[in-house]
């Protein structure tokens, strides 16, 4: 996954002649809301992330690299989440 700085540099390099604040803001929103396919990249080991399955259900979970499995943090009584298809970071502000 690209860092925010890398994404900004790539966008500016590709669009510098036509850059506008509106389009830059919109591209930033798209980047922040992008879901990452688990076949393309996995998150850091045991780091909580948003996860989405193939039925578009969303939860919070983490990947256990040593076991090659996902664990989801689901409310008590929720049915099994199923296979994780996508993930994205959770921004934590302190």
C-alpha cells in the first residue's frame, strides 16, 4: 500500500499541469476510502483493520501472519464472518 506522501507525489507528478484543489481533495478522499484486496497485500501482523467479506459485510479484524488466518472482532451473537476479501487501515487519532 502506498503511503499518503507517495500517493500525493504520484498524483502531482501525473497531474501537475491540471492540478486544482477540488480534484486533489477528491483524489485524497478516494485514496482514504480504498479497500485493499487481500490477494494484493496484507496488513501488519495483528494490527486491527476494517475488513470486508465477499458479501460486503464489514467488521474489525486482524491478520495472524504466523497462522495465515484472519480473526474478526465481532459483536457477541453475530454469525460467522466468513472469508475476508478486502481490508483497509483504521485511522487512530490521539
